[in-house]
C-alpha cells in the first residue's frame, strides 16, 4: 500500500486574471495573431467576416475571465481552485454536477439499451 501525503495547495502564486500581466500578454498575443490573419483578406469577404467574429468572441472570452474573479497562474491561464471554500464553489460545483448528470444519463441509456 502506498500512502500519499495530503498537502494544502498554496494559491499565493495565483493572481486575479484582470490584474495578471501574463493574462494581458496572452490576450494581446491572441488578438494580434487574429488581426494578422484578418489583414490578409478583403474587408467584406467570408473569411474576413469569420475572423472578425472570432476576434469578437476572443475579446468577450477574455473580458469574462477578467470580470469573473478567476485566478490566473504565471502562465496567464485561469486555474480552478477546488479547496472546499464556498467562494470558489461556482468554479467547480456547477460543472461537476453537469458532468455527473450527463454521465448518469449516458449510463442509464446504455443500461436500457442492453
């Protein structure tokens, strides 16, 4: 039997995404890549419209991450904190319950199929 020691995760290296310079750099880099691709097409062409929609979605995604009080690491990516504190419950509880519901539904459908 192997025993693993349980240690509490230290979230001191995490910062709010809206205050993280790595998060801002990641946003700037993503938008710059999309803008460079957009410059290769005419303004009213179909690829241009699709890229503009993707740029808008990227801006909205980064705005939601910044406004959602998510914590970002040194890599600029949001991290889920599942330490049992209720202040971080929305990051894990709702997606977890959604997963359990979907897995149960798939299991029940498979059971009735057999």
